[in-house]
C-alpha cells in the first residue's frame, strides 16, 4: 500500500520559518509531480507549490520569494521550506503525489502562524 507521510508542521510566530517534509512509501513505480496544497477554515483548497519529476517548479503568487520546494527523486520525498511566515499562511498543508495510478494524498499537517 502506497502512502505519503508528512512531518514538520507546528506553531510559529510571524516572520518565523518551518520546513515540511513528505515521504512516499510502498510500491511506487513512478511519481510525476509532487507538491503541497493548503486549506484554511472556510477557504478553498489552494495549490501552494509543485515540482515535476524533471524539476520544474511553480508557486502560488502569495508565497513567491518566501517558500521553496525541493524533492529527492531517489527517496520519493518532497520538502517545503517556508520562511517569513505570515498569519495568512495558517492552514492544514497536504502533500500530494501524481502517479500513474492517480493522485496520492498525505494526511495533512497543521501550520499555525501567530501574530
């Protein structure tokens, strides 16, 4: 059974940093894009950052210059370095991986930024 396991969320003050990690385990033949969505209470799920197997990266405008996504294809892991955090970054962050079998999702990790 394939699963994504996330780590690294928590509580941080405005201006602080957090690093999220997501590791895929199980019988995985190939992973295309990996990345992170977030969902805040009362808001739609938002794609925060994604990275293709070839290394192409995209970010939502609100995190450009503050967040950095990276991945290790050999280890099927993806990371999200989040700097200069703001209260509006508060959300549950969900890792995803696009595979030939469909989309995989992590369980979500809470990020809370206090003002």
